[in-house]
C-alpha cells in the first residue's frame, strides 16, 4: 500500500503495518524458517495444513523487540539488546498498554496477523483472574504462566493464493520519515526469500527414550478419582493427561517436517529467538 493510503488509514491509530506482497509458489515454511534462523532473526513459525476451502496462512515472526515472561506475579521483560527488567506486578495492565501502543488499522487483503504479541498463556494463568483457585499447585514441568514475544516484522504466506505478504509495524508519527527505508528493507527480505535454497536441517536425537509421567496404575487411580468428583458434584469436567517425556539434544526444527507430516493439524508451531534463552531451552532444545 502506498504512503498516502497508509496515512489516511492510520488516522487515530498509534501504529500501521507497511507491507509488500509477491507471488512465491514454492514457499516451504520449514526451509524458509531454517534459512533465516542462522541470522538469529526469527522469533516463531506458525504453520499447518489448512482446509482446502480456506486460504490458510503460514506466519513467521522476525526480530522480536521484547519478550515478556510471567511466573508467580514476577514479570521478566527483555529487550532485543539484552536489557532486562524484572518486577513484581500484574501482567494484564502491562499487556493492555503494549497492545494500545501497537494497535493498527485493518487493511484490505491483508493476513490475519501483521505484527504484535504472540505466545501462550498457561492454564495456571487462570489463578490471576479468580480467587477460587489455589496458587500453590504442583508444577513439575516448571512452566511459566505466560510467555510472549512482541513481533514487528512478519512473513505471511497464503497457502491457497501462493502469495507472500511482508509486513513491518511502524509508529504512525514516524511513517513519513521511515516509509522508504522500511520498504527498502522489505524489498531486501523479498530478494532473500526468492533466492533462498534448502539448507540441511539441524541435528536432532533422543538421548533417553520417552516415558509416561504416571504409571498405568497411577493414571487409572486418577481417572477413578475424577469420576468420583464428577458424580459427587464437585466438578463437571477435568482434562486429565499423562504426558510423555524424553531427553534430547539438538533442535526440534530438525524433526519438524516429520512431526508436521505425521500430525497434519491446522496449527503447528516452533519458536526460537536469540533474545530469550527461556524459549530456546524449552522449545528449541
């Protein structure tokens, strides 16, 4: 979209996505992500197997500017330059401020995501919304209550139309000054994608085999206990799981094509970013 059109549509918004679109029929999400990963640029890959009746998008987030990790009321905010701020605070008002500062207009013929916050909220995050839940529950996997990236540059691929949309979020009050430079950067990224060739995926191997967290006897007892609580009226539903765990080395990206092929779900993702060692440890290694 041209500068004047963006200026018209960005009135009343603090930010706006500058975009560039082009055709790329042979777009391979894992190969593209792997090619860019060596530059320490990607933050996430969200892909999948969309329905034939839907456009379906692969989204690759580049160069996270901030990471937000929240656990037991403690927020760790890390910037791209490595500066870290740790504080005891409520997360909701922080995220509301971030979202308000990066709110963008909806532009025609654009992907559903052109930049912003991406990540996850755990089930345990519900404890901040109600006093009815205990906060001292067991946490054997030591997972954060929330882990988010602030992404301002995105590669979006429309699976049906075979169209790539490159976008970068720019502050509205800096649009005049930065538009040409951002378009030049997106053009360079376009040339990089079109010239990219498949690289060898990183190594991955299991060092210890998968094993269930609970034995069959333990899990059977938990199912029976759950049924009793439902019959007694204490609860109406419980999602009970018995996760498998293993020790591994290398990168999960190396086994991603196999996982995506054997489990062709509409949404598949992997994360890796140089700005947050927590994401790398949990999701890459």
